[in-house]
């Protein structure tokens, strides 16, 4: 397992009974998590006095309950990275802390390669991976179908001192964007794929990861330049194992260029020494 254990302003304090207890800067939050099937630490008083708690609805979705005064949003720092976080719909905070393990990995590869590296970040959300890649000196094309998330990504880049960096922001359906880039003959040295399990594009386009992923990964591999660096694939659905994801990248980018493909669960450590699984990642890379 690849563990995001370097955070200073974020902490997973405990998890259990289908929930996680977290510290986001100065604020304690409780959010649902289906992976936390064990019992929580009932002796931890923080379970009983959070700033906010997200309650799921039996009809789907849910809502936040705010129990103590707190701002609408605030800044979370990790090294040179700065992110705006806030309680959002569907229990999200605008940031996936477990992805720090992948930001560190991409940072190492990008800095080792040096020069101008073109990175395509698809399903890019609020731009955590975009900030990490741009901070390492890459030119990043950031694509997401949600206009609000792209604006959030711009704010994160500005907070990180990257407002004037080489980042191109695109609001578009990722599958349509990749198809157009193929027709244009565009090329990228590295590609990040962070697809949802299920979603719809701006025009109602349906994305279902199990049926769409392999063909889409093939199309993305065709966008890689003749000096490719890496492809990264993330998935949060339990329907895709790490080995399945490794096969997808190995049979697409790996088949075309060689290199090495690895995959593992990713997770966040808790105070009790155990780790909460938070999905899986597959990494394909060429030695630099």
C-alpha cells in the first residue's frame, strides 16, 4: 500500500462504524466512509465535539450539520502546496489527501526529467495534481467538465504561487476533449487520469468506469509523445482492483512504450497505527 503519511495540516484521527474523524487545519470534521467497517474508538472525545458532520440521506446524497462556528472555506498547506478546502456536496472537501503519495511521485519524475514537460490532467477536479505538476516545472493542461471545479483549481494554483504558471484550464467532457486532441495530433509527455466511477458530461454524456476505462486508456496512450514520462490512473470504486488497473496501463501505455507498471491501494494512516484504504492507483513510467 502507498500511504500518504506526510501531511501536517490534515490528519485522519480515527475511523470506524462507517465514518472517519478528521482534522482539516483547525477544524474537526466527521464524514461517511464505507471502508471503515470496524468499530470506532469510542473513548476519543473528538467524536463527540466536531465542528461539522456530514449525514447521508436514505434517498441518496446528504447534508452537512454545522455544530460549531467555522468559516465557509479556509486554506490547507502542505510544503509549497496551498489548497482551498470547504464542506461541499456529497461529503467532499475539495481535496483528496491520499493523493499526496502520487503528487510526490510525479514531482520526483518531473524534476528528474527536467526541461519542458507537457502534462495532461483529466477529470482534474480542483487541481491537486495540477498544482503538484506545475510546481515541479511542467506545463499542465487541466480538463474537467465542471466549471465550478475548474475555477476552484485556478484558486488553488494562485494560492500556491502558480497563478502565472503554464497551466491551461479547459471546461469540457474529457472523452470528447481527448478525441479532439487525437484529431489535432496533440501530444503530451505525461497523463493523469482520475475518473469518477460514474458521471455525466456537460452534454449529458455518460461515463461508467468499468465499461469505458480500457478504451479511454488506449486513446490516452495514443496521445503520449515519443518521449513519454508517465501515466497515472486513480480509481475509488471497489469494482476495480489495483491489479486490474495495472493491467489497463500495462496493456496500453506499457505495450506501446515498454517501461514499468505498478499498482497498489492508497491510504491514509490513523493514530492507532492502522491505515484507512482510499482507493487504488496504477503508475506506468519510463526510466529517466
